[in-house]
C-alpha cells in the first residue's frame, strides 16, 4: 500500500495504537514488547543511516548489493511513522522465548488492526539488519532484547488503495476432533 509520507500521523494517534498493542495477551504479564517510534523525517533518516551502517558491517563485500543498501534508507521515507518492534526475553526464565515472541506478535497484530480501524495503512517488515543483535545495540538495548522488524504506518494515498486480499479455503486448515 502506498502511503502519503507528507501526511502526519499525530503522536496522539500513535500512542493510541500503542495502547491497543499494549493490551495483547502476555503470559505472566511480562509485557515483553518494546517499541521505538521514528516519526520525524530526521529520525527516520537517522534510522536509515543506522541500518545502512549495520548492513555495511554484517554484509561481506562480495555480497554487497547497492540497491538493497539504498532501500534501507529510501523505504523509511515512504511512511510518516516507522516503529521498531522488539521483545525483551529473559533466557532461562519461567516463560519460554517463543511465548514472549508470540506475545509481541499479538501486540503487533493489535496495533495493525487498530490502525486499520482508524483508516491508516500499516505493514510489518523484517529486513535482517533490523532483526539482529547489531540493531539491538544501535537502539541502545541490552542483549536480552530480540528485535522483530519494523512497522510502517501512514495514511494511504487514495489513488493507490490495494486490492482486497484473498485467502485459501479455511476448511483446508481446520481439523475437527469430535470424538
């Protein structure tokens, strides 16, 4: 979905979306989600430059692709708000890591459903540079955090609305056990 990068999403709306995300189910009420919001052009540019630096650090020179590196900066200019999503995971704790990641995924779904309800476009992207330990450190987080990608938010450009989504038959994905 094409978003209007010039049309601001207010801090109040973003906080409302994050409040809805905050109500996701979480085992032990750990609330492992962590959100870093990049809402100004300067902040999104700084994020893009950080992602490019990480790309340069972790990508062998022989596998370096200029177009991929460029997209790390330019994609962030297509939406007025980009939210980095992470999970705080305590290894060896009572709650397994997969449950904390599932809770964060539920939080992101709440955020995206709430955005859709308000007429906003949203999509979740997980480029490797935004999901590794290097990005965790770039954000200033400790190693107990696992980054899970970026959520792009913005008002859709009315002339570029996506076609309705289609799904396969639900019955192909459901097995009933009645006896």
